[in-house]
């Protein structure tokens, strides 16, 4: 090759090396982000529009350069919609890898056991990262648990997942139910579990409380569960005062002091353990219970025993100045 041709080839090679170095240096070099930053990729966004958004939010220096390098070095994988966490000083290569991946930022909302649906609706409406309005879900349709969601997700979709979880869990537990239990359908199990959920906050008591109410149902006795008095008044929210005599005597579809059998529907959203307790209740002859002052209950199989337990409870309350 003539000397001039060799020089030209060397010059071209050098220019290519410099250009490649610039491209690669900008691609793998440290970026301008000064702190870890949440970045949202909108649905159906193009690479160009995301590059412009990255530049506007200070994650990259140039949208045009990022788009060029992404097409050359990006491997052709599509970018994903969602919220992503970009680390401090992330390179362009790192940023593209993140928004092409599945590591979307997940947020959580927790529904405690025994939270009524009116409060579930309030909790979801108070979540600023969810969208859309929802009505109060049907009572008993929500499975208490922690649920993850993406920023911008519809509240109705979160409710759908909560309700699907309840249906799935109820179906699984119903298939494993003990023989001879008093509830005859999954719906009846849900109603009784909601009473058990509200009547005891002590996990160790759930099966015993379920056994007690099962005994009452079998004998045709009034359930006399205080939470069933409160539900028609507050829709499951705390009453905040003592129950009035007129409320104890009220006749409606829920008050188990004035009706035999189960209420017409659940009085809260019961958790998995309360459902399991109703479907496999403790074998007990207990028919009565009253608070014992320790956060639990004293159980009795006869009215005489129960009355003695009530006197003990009254003595505890008098000592506290509550009576």
C-alpha cells in the first residue's frame, strides 16, 4: 500500500477509536444524578420521549446522545413502563438496563385483620400513589394482608386482587374443613369468621371462640355477640362509647341479641386464621364467655359458671373505677 494510503487508514482508525471512546465513555461513565431518584416510565412511551424525560429530570446530560448510544449498545430490548429507582451517579448504560428490566418499585398497603370495608375504602383513597375512585367494597370480600402496588395503579385493581385473594383463601380452607361443622356454606363460614375476628384479638382463642359460637348455633341459642349490635350503627368502625340498652334491643338483620342464627352478612373482613378457626373449631362444651381482664376471655359451659366469671369481671372493672 502506498505511504499516503497507509497514513489515511491510520488516521481513520484513530478517528474511529476516538469516536468509540467518546461513545463508550459517555455510555459507561458516571452520570449527573446527585442522589438516588425515582423515575417513572409512562405506558407506551418511546425511547426518544423517555430520553427527553431523563434529561429533563437530570438523570442524563443529553437525550440525543442517550438515544444514539441506546440504539447502538442497548441490545434491542424494549423499555418497560413503571416506576424505577435510579442510583446516584448511574451511567447511561445502567439507566437503560434498569428501565429495560423488571425491577419496578413496589409500594405496599396493609389491611389489618378485622378492618371493615368502609375503613378499607378510606385507606385506599388516602394512598396518594393510587388512582381513581372506588365504592366501599362488599363487607367480608377483602382478605386482610399486605398488598403491593405500582405508582399510578388504579384502586379498583388493588381491590380486585384483595377480593380474589379472599375467594382463593376461602376456597382452599373450605376444601379442608372438619367434618360435622355447623356452617354449611363458605358464605356462612365467612359470616361466622367475621364475628370470631371481632370477638377476640387473642390468636390462641380463635378456635375456642369459634367452638363456642358453633355450640350456640347447634343449640338454637342467641349468639349475643356485641359486635353485631355495633355493625349497623357504625358499619364496623369503633363505637367509641358503651352500647345503649335500646341498641341491644334493636331488631335488624345483624343484631344477634334479638335474632337466632347468623347475621345476614359479615360484620368485617376476617383474616385467614379466623376463617380457619371456624372451619376447624375447638372441641369444647363452652357456651358462654366474658372478658377476663387480661385481654382474653373466661369461658364457661353453664350459666352458673358464667355468672361467677361475670362477677370477677365486674370486680376488675370496679377496681379500675369503670363501674
